[in-house]
C-alpha cells in the first residue's frame, strides 16, 4: 500500500515555518507566546505577539473548546450533531451565522457546493486506513437527500436562532467551520487589544496584522502552500501575508488509493463520489477565514474559469468576499487570478 502523507505532519511542518524566526526577540512588540491544542479533529496552533502573558493562549484554547461544542459533527452533545439528528432546531448565533454564510455560496454554485452533503460524506472514511469504497446503492440513496434548499433559516427565536431541516437533509460544515472559528479567534484577540498573531487550524492559516520587528515596523508573515502531490512534503509556494487568511483544499489532504485509483475527500454533491478533476489543489487568500475556507472547496469544484466569474461578481455583489486564488493542476500547471502575485 502506498504510504500516506499524514495531515498532522503537514500541519506541524507549516507551523515550524511560521516559528522559524521567533527567537532573538529584544523588544516588547516582538515578545511572543505560543501554544497548541487538539480541536476539531486536528492540531491548532497559536502564536501571539506583543505579550509574554500565556493567559491569552489559555483563553484561545477555551474559545476553541467552546466552539467545538457547537460545530463538532460527531460529538453527541454538540449543537450541530443535535440539529442534524432532530434533537433540536434551536441553535446559537455562531452556528446560525456560519450556515447562513455558507448557503450564499451554495446558491452561487447552484448546489454543486452544498453543505447538506453530510449523508454522503459520512459514508466515506479517509481516516482509519481501511480504504473502503462505499456501496453504490448507499451513495445513491445518500445523494437523494442532498439539497441545501431544504435548510430553512427561520431567524431569531428568543435568545436562540431556529434552523429547520426538511426531507432528511443534514449539514456538513467541514468546508466552513474552521474558517468561521478562525475569524472568531481573530476577533477575540482584536477585542483584547492584540495587534499581531498567527493561527493555524489544521492548515487553515489566519494572520492578524503583520509580524512585528525590533524597530516597531510590521513585516509580512511567511505562509507556505504545500505541494499538492500526495507523495511530497515540499512547498509549492511561500506567500507574504498581512491581515489575511490562507486556505488550501487539495487531493493530498485526506485520501486513499485502491486498485490504482485515488479517492480524495472533496466530494461531488451530484454523484456522491470524489470530484473528477484535473486539479490537484486550490489556495485562497482572503480577508475572511470563513470565506477562504468555503472558497477553497467551492473553487476546486467550480474550476478556474468559473472562479473568474465568481470574482467578477465579487466586485458588484456585497455578499461575495473579495479573494485571490491559485490553482495547481495534477500535471504541474499553475493558474492564478489577476492579483494573486501581490502575495509573492
């Protein structure tokens, strides 16, 4: 069996790149604290500048634990689990806003990106090494339950919000929740007066401000994009980032190979099988971590040409966030949106 690249290794490698120049701090601004945790089924790391008080790391960890109780798809006590299993239709503002934003992109791609894909995604297991292709009839039945239009946002109800799920639909926020959580962590730090930080949520990277230097200036953070080859630990690009999120979706993230065919985790909502594409990965740079998270999947599904159309809309339609994208193909070709080069 082909040896798989472990996602944890990828995260740790990227984190190391972030931390390469953290030593030798001489000023208050360049002091930093660093911490990690395991949330959302992945390693989360935080580097916060301008302080030596490790309490901020504890607070960020606590916020992650709180949000995990909302967004976990498998924790039987989480809001999302209870919503999906019909135990409640009342949810927090956090879950409601995340679903609300994701549904905008479901509309933009007319359901090809669809957060109601949970009945399909839970059939596929890319984690335990069993490499089992789900039964075709089970996939067909699951696909019949995928329709984001059956997710009804009912608005505020007292101190909660109501979401109604119809016709057996269930929600998968694997392409949105980490980005939303990243935005919440950035917001939390801003409220605490933090001006500079970098966080990684399983490879979703968000930068608050720039990296402080000894003379009071702020330089760009260096954020690596992993080579999308399933057999490589190398980087395909290193970006210069301030106040932006960088998120990549690719076939190397969660996958298995069987009978010479590679099966990856980016699923087609219409067939129930992995997207059949010449693409290997799509990387997004965006102000919003949630938009970057969603767009990395949505643009992988849409492809380069349709992504240009989405970008064109973003200049006219407020609900679409501005972003830049890099597409890497299986044959090694690279395509970029017009202003992606500003980050290199």
